[in-house]
C-alpha cells in the first residue's frame, strides 16, 4: 500500500488529449487551495500528449504540504471525462477501498459494469456543457463542467472555490459559461 | 512581504516568475521538453510588455547560452533554461560562460539523456556538467525553484560565476503546487543591479577572453599578468567562496521574505539519526516521507538533502554524517562504470575520517522510472539489514529494476 | 588589498604585442624619397604603400614613414609602389667565407 | 567612391602584431575599422584574426573585442546587440562580427542563418582565406576546387559554397562581396552598411600567403588577380538590387576578364593541377560571371526605368 501524508486525497483523471483533463486537474488544485487545503499538487501524465490519445493526470490534496511526487497508483477519486475510456484506460485500477469513480455518461451508474469496493457516480456532464454553451468548434468541452461533479460527489472542494479557480484561468466572458456548466453539473450529480 | 501572494503554479511557471522578479534584461532560449513552458511564459510577458527585456528566439541551445554570454559581457542580466540534450548541445558554452566569469543564471528542468529517447526525469544532464565551474543548486519544490533562482542572481553577481538552478523535469516542472510570490520591492531591495567585470567601451578598449598562455606574461608596462592556470585557480577559489556566499544569501533572503532553504544542505529529522538518507532535488522531498514512515517503525532515520552540489559542501556533509552508522545515497544519475556521482562525493568527503558511517549507493529514477516513498523505505530497510550483516562494500542498489535476465 | 579572485583575462591594447616583429624580416623596405610621388608633388598623394601595409607600419605623409621596429618585411609596399620608390634590401648578405658590410 | 587619400588616418590595428607577414587580414581589417571610425565592438571566434589580436595581457587591435566560441559568432553578435539595447548603449557602437570562411560557412552557418532570419542588428564580415589557415590549412566549405590542403592532399574535388547567395536567400537588408586588397571598396561598403539596420553580411576575399603558397609581397597582386579573373566579384545587394562595384564593374564594361589559369599558376596550392581541372574551374567561373552580369544589367535597367 502506498504511503501518504495523513489526510491526503489522491485524484486521478482520465481523458483524451485535447479534452482538457490536465487543465481540469490544475483547476481542481487551485480550487482546493481556495477551499483551504494547504497542500495541493496537480500533474499531467508525464511525457508527450497527443490529441485523441488517452491521457491521465492527477491532483493531490492534503492539510499540510505535499511531499509525495511519485505517480498516483491508488487513487481515492477517479474522474473519467469520456465513457469510452472505461474500456481502454484501466480507469478503475487501484481505486482505494471506499473510493469513488465519477464518469461522464448518459447511462445510469449501474449499467456501466463497474464493480468493486468503490462508489460509482454517473453524470451527464456533456449535457451540462452543452446547456451552458461550452462548445468549441462544435464539440462540447467537459473539463470545467466535470469539476462541478467532482465537488458534488466528493465534497473535497466547494463549488464556489471551483468557480473562483475557473475564473483564474479564463477571460470573464468564457469564465461565465464555464462556471455555469460547472454549476449545472454540480446540481445534477449525486452527493 | 505585505504584498506577497500565493498562487498554485508549475515549477516552470515559478522559474519564469523568478526571472521576472529578478528583472532580467536579456532572455534567450530554445524549446525542449520539459523546459519549454518557462520560455513560452517569458516570451509572452516580453511581448505584452509586462517584462521589459530583450527576448532572442535563437535557433539552438548553443546560441541560447551564447546570447546570454555576450549580453552578460556588456552588462545585461540574463536568463536561459534548458534540459538534457539541450544542455549537452550547449556544453561548449557552459564552459565558456564559467571561464569568462559571467554571472549567468540558467534553469535546468532535469531530464534523462538520450539515447534511447526519454523526455522524463533524472539528473544525468546537469550532473554531467558538474565540473564546468558553475554553481549548481538543486530544488525540492516549486517554491524553492522561485526562491533559489532569485538567490542565484545574488550569488552569481557577487562571485562572478554562473549558477545553474536544477529542478526535476515533470516532477516539479509540470506539477502545480502553491508558490508564494514575493513582493517585487522586496526582491529589488534584495537584488542590487549587476555590475560587470568586463569593459566594453570604444574609449577604453579591451580584448576579452583572448588566448592566454600557460605561464604569466608581462603586459606593456612589464608587469607580469596571470597565465591560464592562475585564472583557473582564481575561478576555483571563487567556487569555494560560494560555500559561504550561498549560505549568507539564503539567510539574507530569509530575512527579507521569511523563507530559507538550508543554504548548502538541508536536513529532516537528522538530530539523533543513525541512518542518513541522502539525495538532491525532489527525491529528497520524497525521502522525508520514507523517513517519517521508518521512524514510525522505530528506525532512527533522517534525511540529508544536497542543495549545493557545486561547490560540494564536503566539510558540512562530513560534520553532518559524523558518528552515524550508515549513509545511504540515492542518485538519479550514474558515472557509468563507477557509481552515482553524489555517492562518490560523499565517500570522498568522509575519506579517512574515523567515526564516519559506511556509505552505500542506490540508483533510482533513471529515465523517469517512478520511485515512491514506499520504494525508498524498502531500499532503506535492505541497506540497514546489509549494514547489520557487517557488509562494508556493496554494489549500488538499483531500485525498481526489472531486468529480463532476472525474470528468467 | 583588492580581491583578485575576480580577475579575468582581458587585454589592453599596445603596439608590439608579438615583440619587435622587425626581427622577422629577411629584407627591409628602403624608401627612395626622390622617387616617391608624394614627395615629388609635395603633397599627401598616392599613399598606396600606407593603405596596403597589413601591419599599419607605414605612417601617411609626404614621404610615408616606415616603422622598422615592427615591419615584418613582407614587401607588399615595394611591390605595389607605382613609382618603385620602395626597395627591399636584404637584412644580411651571405658570402662563402666573409661577411660583407651591408646597409646596416 | 572614396579615394585612398580620403580614408581616415586613425589606426586601431597596431604594429608588432602576431599575424603572418603579408597577411591580407590586416589590410581588410584596417579598412573595415576605418569605416566604423573605431566605434565598434568586434566579435571574433577562433581564427587567424584571433592570432592577429594577440595574447593576454596585450591586444593588437584598439577596439573592444569579445572572443567567442567557434560556432557561435553570429549568436554572440546577436547577444551583444540585445545586451547593448537592454542596457541603453546601442547607439554607442556598431556590433561587428568577423569570422573566417570555416567559421562562417561550416561550423558557424547555423547561428548565422538564425541571426539572418531574425534580422539581428549587426554587421557580419566573413574574411575568406579559403581554408582553416589558423590550424594548418585544412579544407573548408570555401576552399576552391583544385587547392591542395592538409585534408585534400591531391587537390579539392568540389567547388566552394556560394555563401553570399545563401545569405541573400535570407532576405537580409544589405549584402556585399568584396576583397581585402581593395580597401576603398571595403571601406565604402562598410560605411554604407553602417547606416542600415538589421543583419548586414559582407564577404571579404582575403589572400593568404602561407596557405595559398605565394610570396608575401604578392598578397595584393594575387587578390587583384582573383577579381580580374572573375573568381571573386565585387558587388552589393541592397534591398534585392544587385550591383557590381569598382574593378568588377569596370570588368563588366570592358569584358576583359583574365583567364583563371593566370591566377592558379601563381599559387603553390594549385601545383600540378590538371589542365582539365583548370578548364572546369574556368567554366564554373564563366557561368557565375554570366549570372553576375545578368543581374547587374537587370538591376541597372530597373534603376533607369527601362
């Protein structure tokens, strides 16, 4: 079992190159810092990223400074930006007993075929992104919306801190849409 | 300090902020993973006018350091950054910058050397130029990257030696963590303007860095001036002087900002430790987690971190290790055919010292091989067992190595 | 005392960096003033010897002046002089047994 | 065109330096520095010019001089220009890079190409003595066909690169080809270059008695012959307009180019060169010369509105 600082929470992100998983991991770290976590880190899957290829990223949250920099192998929380990654990305690998996996899907959690000692949270994050108009070149971008789902499903960060962290990244106009998407997803995700 | 603010940022962003706070005047760099975001950020600030500096978009790392060399020669404060093969490509100029006594500061996002290709972290790149006459400082986290880069200008410009600030690629360069940005006025007060030794003036012409013979040679007035070897001796003296300067600058930075980083070496639970774990960079950070775990198991373990690798704080390391039973040195680099470079330096520091600990080496993390605190704790347990068995000479322990031949 | 650890290799200009390079010569340029165009016209004209001297050993003038301490004896000035006013004379004249008196 | 007696008399090249007797560099360097009135900083990589400059603690050239690594000349000049701008001293001096043919066409071409593409603000003079003379006459990318060097014992088989054309392809604001033994041509070109902003490239043919193997007294004669045969052309390209200058312009008018054999037979480096090889060089020169004439006339036509 991996060693960790007391009260450390480890989140692993699964996305595809271009979906913004790395940005989501960063925004969550910023939101967590805004929510009062003194120790936060976020890291991309190290190495070259290519559009469309599966990528992972990680975020760690702790009450104190984080001193663990190695890869997240036993996450407390797994976030899946695209349902198609459940098959190819080994999304459930290593999930800590009692952990949670959050999946962007239109299907109910029970139909995802995920079994283990963890909670499965299904949310139509794409629906939230579309509703809020977070669409780039005809494609809905879910990386900000899903932060609302993470806030709802884990309670690790407040939706207000997520909103503030999104505002740090985007211009005012873009931030407004992205925050709206996150809030919608927050409302639609089971606690 | 009142205006200091904390933001969550990558190590590369922290490096860029440090260059901005130091008010660098000329930046030149060439893209290479994982360093590139540093110069992308700086070029954005130069284009937006946020950083009033010259940004030269050079065609190679060799030229990047060249631009810093000549800009520094005419008195500009300069910055560049690179990694791995980029550092290797500029190696000729790494030597030139030091021999010319130019206070250039360079960020190194440590990355493994090719071949085979790897963009991931180890420290082979900077360790391979340790002898070039630069100060080399290694950072534990992103805050230390920012603070050390600012300190580096003070060190460099006091001693007229260039400084390399090394931080682990991806593990720090691309990992976000909270970093407090000091107030610009605080940095300005800490870092006075750069006054070059070099004179570039048509009314007082000098020939800088000419052919210099082995022996002293008289000038036009018949006064004997240094030969090459005298200049090298003075350069060495400056590096040795850096031992004191690095500590003093860190302390003064602490007085200005409230943060110090241990000067040459840093320690974690070392006081009564019988077993000392040694490493440079973020590996040292992870060692503290392993040490805490082993302490919980009742093992007297502490950590000695190498912040200044050149100059090597041999006396301080010797004093810190005196009377311990085991020093276990973790290297993310290798002198092929011998052992890890930090391990060799620790051995030489302790040489012929009675009461010195047995020194074991461990090689880990080459080419980005993941190494967790648990792995480090396991390696420590193995070493402690070997020590208890009375083994003095031991081959380096390769952590997490899975050779095919071993599997058969 | 000044901290010499900051000394760097930085030269100051002076003539004769390579010593008395006049010693390099096998033959020396000798000015035959009455043939020199500048002398004949009494004005700073021609100056071809001056402009072509690689070592700046010839000072412009009505009758240019050659710095024999540093002149390496390449002979370009003599070769290019349109009036044959500069002649290259051997520094030493060799004989079989005895040394004859030369120009020096 | 400036006359010899109109050239400034101030000298920054000091007598008693370390260059070989009869070295063409001294003639060219004097003309270049006169054109800049001594208000310059010289960037110099390892080369014969380094030897001329002298050894610590004495310098033979009374201008600020920055020694740099062999491949780095153009980048070093770019850094000086940037550093002088950053410290508010850009108006105090012209940055002048001066490197040999090897330092320019071989090891230095990457940095030079980069600086040209960025149009960095300095003058680059390649003094072309057609081999690595400082290290003992090894062939460079600019060694002519037929020349024996210590790495082409039976004579080089290839023609040299046309570096000015390579530089012209970068679209730099000013480019010139000149010869050290035409000091007023050098002077006028550097004076013109001085007033232009951006990267200005000047290719300066520089005869070398030691490496080319001729009597040092013949440095100017040989250099003039190179121009009179058309092997070296004096020209400039300003904002794309090509113009032959000085002796080359008068040759273009008279059409009386001398045969390259006259030039080749005067030099020990071409000893034993086969007639067919000399003929091949002649053909190569004829073709290049025809190109110069065509461009010269085309530009002249444009400038007169024809």
